């Protein structure tokens, strides 16, 4: 028995796709995510074409609004988890 044989005998087994995958999102979460994404894209086009802002300014507004929504969702989730809700 060589060193490589010993390592092979004690190596962990292959992981399945189910164990490696993250938990699935609910339909409600996917629906709201879609609504938010479409809303951000619409806001980009409204700011760019409707309000006459430059392309970079419009993209920055949409991206900044998206990050703000993520911060709010994260804060609400942290408070809900802390309170056991």
C-alpha cells in the first residue's frame, strides 16, 4: 500500500447535487424579485429617456436603488431573525 492508496481510501465521497445546492427560493420570493428587477429596469429607462439624464447617471440611480433595497431587506431580515420571527 502506497501513500497515494491511503489518501484515496480516506478521501471523502463525492457530494451529490442536492447536498451541494443551496435551498430553493419560494415562489413568492421569486415573484417579488422579478417585480423589483423589472421596476429597476423601468426606472433606468424612465430616468434616461423620460427625465433626460445621461446613460451613466441613469444606470447609477438604478444600481444605487437596487443596493438600497438590498440593505433594507437585509436589515429587516436581521431584525426578524433576531426576534425569532
